[in-house]
C-alpha cells in the first residue's frame, strides 16, 4: 500500500473533517474533564472556509491518501503568534488506525518545505504535553521553547511550544 501526499482540495472537506473528528476523539477527549460531542456541520464549515482561503492566502494544506481514502492532513502557514516564529504548523492529524505507519512524516516534510521556504524560516507548533505527538515533533528536530500549565476542557494540561530556529532543518 502506497501513501499519496498531495495538496488538499475543497472536495476533501468531508474526509478532512472525518480524520479530524476521529483523531481528536481518540487523542484529546481522554485528556478532558468534559468533551463535547463532535459538531460535524461546524467543523465542515470551518474546513470549507479554510480550504477556500488556502487557494488565496499564504497557507499550506496537504492530505495523505491511502488506497484512495484520506487518512491524514496537515495545515500550516503564517504565524498566528509572530513572536514564536515566522510560520506555524496549525494542525496535523492522522486517523488513529494509521498512526505509527510514517504517514505523519510523509505529510510533515512537504508541508514544512513549502511553508518554511528555501531560507528555512523560523517555525513553531503549539500542542499539549500530554499528547504522543510531542515525540513526533522532537524526532523532527523541534526544541521545547516553553511549557506552561493551562486548563483543557476543564482538566489540567500543559501547553508546549516547539520551535525550529531559522535555518534549522525539520
């Protein structure tokens, strides 16, 4: 089975929403004190808007397909917190049953190359320290810039900021 990584299209909205919901239900919900039921329509509207904007904004959205089905996605672009870096990975998700198969890495490389450019702009990603994705970011050269306590859906959690300095490979 071969994974195909390509730019996301507006027609991928439903598949991205399914991956997003499956992934967050499995990874994030167990950390929360109270976790809302997934709102398919709200997520669909969010991703439809994002993918339409990615056609004109400085955003990068890629999907990973396995046997014709989207099993993962990544999104990044201009930093929402410029003090942390010039560009940011906003989100990366892989369906739970496909984690550990290298799909995240296959999404990571082309997305980082595109958003960081040839001069390898400073990049960051914000996540929760309780998630297994931290090991992924560390394997890909991320350096912990900060750890801070926060409340995540009523439960204590740790926000972690990973950074890649300018010129540092990803």
